[in-house]
């Protein structure tokens, strides 16, 4: 049998049984490893990989298809292995909408309800009850990135009574779950009344530094910024200055540059800023893992039968 290597430490026994059965049905032997080092001996002869580790791809000299359990594929793309199109790359875009959109709502409420400030007070055993708070109801939300995560967030904001949820993408193409959509280039002209700005764009050369000092300056003082896409999309120095100078009201960042964030980085102490260690999606929600496995098994069938692959990454676009 040809080898299908599955490198992941988050799979349940049910996940493994499902993947093993799918592989064997199509003439492959499924080999499971917790990390790339453990798989080293079998990587050179592997035809199929389920992994997010670019090092595994570089060692798999016979590889024809790689499926990453994550939505972001920038590190895999950077290997150059997929540039010619001879090796297929698919991702798990669509598996993270629920988990990350719930994080986005949590972040919005933590900032609106002044949780950073109240945490400082309660850490000192204080008892203050008069800090003004805000509500998602009636708020104006801007979402940069109108894919699965952005759409899931939009639906949840609307369910909580947001006044408008505007989406921004490259072309301004309409997307059903948003009240309206705009071309990304028009963001500055539509930023002045934003209550919450959500960043959920992939890491590509096009998105690097997307939220610049200039765009941050277009936001009102009440604006809150939430980033769940890639840390490279935000000018962090400009964000830190805007927070510390009170030019925006707060931020919650699940993605930063670099990762891990050094202990002495000024983001840790920026005013009204919460940093989390890239956990908004990840694999902490079993539902997410189950979906990535379902995507892989469906694509394994398509690959074996020569059919069109789902979630195929456009290597030039970066997602």
C-alpha cells in the first residue's frame, strides 16, 4: 500500500478510525504520528500528508498532495513545493468559523464591558461599580475579510442587535450575511463611526501592514480593534501609539508579531489591550477537529478518483 502520513497530536480515536478507514478504502495505509520528528523515517516515501508543518513537506520527496488542518497556509506555501501546481495543497478553511466568531464576540464584550479595567480593580481587591460600559446592540461593526470567519462573526453580531455589520473585501462583492460590503480601498471613507473593527484576513504579501497608521487614524476614539487573522496585517507600533494616546478605545489580539510575543514587548502593557496566544481557533473545540477530518476524508476520495479537490489553496493568492 502507498503511505498516507497523518501528523497531528490533537486527533481523537474516532478521528483516527475515520481517517484510517478512508485511506484503506482507496488503497492507502494511514500512518499516524504526533510530530514530524517521529515521522522522519517514513516521510521520504509519503504520497499524501495531513500536516501543518512545513518541515514535513520539505522531507516528503514523493509528496503529491498535502492537506493542512488549519485555514492559514502561508508557511507551507513559503516552501515553494506547491508553486508549480504539480503538488496539491488543500486547507481546512470553513472549519474555524464557529470557534473564532465566538472569540470575536467574547472579545467585543470584554472590551465593551471594560473587563481589562475591572480586572485591574479586582486584582487589587477593589470594588468599583460606575465605569461606563457599552453594548453590541446598536453598534456599528466593520469586518475586514468576508470569508467563513467574517460571515460567522457577522451573523452573531446581528443576532445580538448590532445596528449595521459592514464587510470589506478586495472587490466589494456582495456577501449575504453583511448589511453591505465595500472594496477594501474604501475603508478609510467608511471608518469614522466604527464601534468595532474585526480583522480576519490571511497572511499574504497583500495583507501585510494592511491596518496602517493612516487607517487607524481614520477610526473614532470609541473604536475597538480585534485581530484574529494574522499579526502581519497590523502595524503594531501604530496600534500601540493609538492605544496609549487614547486615540482608540481598546484592542484584543489573538495574533501578533512575533509569536510567541516576547515578555518585554510593549503590546503587553499597551492601554486597554488584551493579548491571547493564538488560541481563537486552534484545535481546542472538538467540532473544529471533526470538520478538518471530514474535509480530509472527502478530499482523499476525490484525490483517489481524480476528482476536483475541495478547499484547494490558490498558492499565488496565498489562501
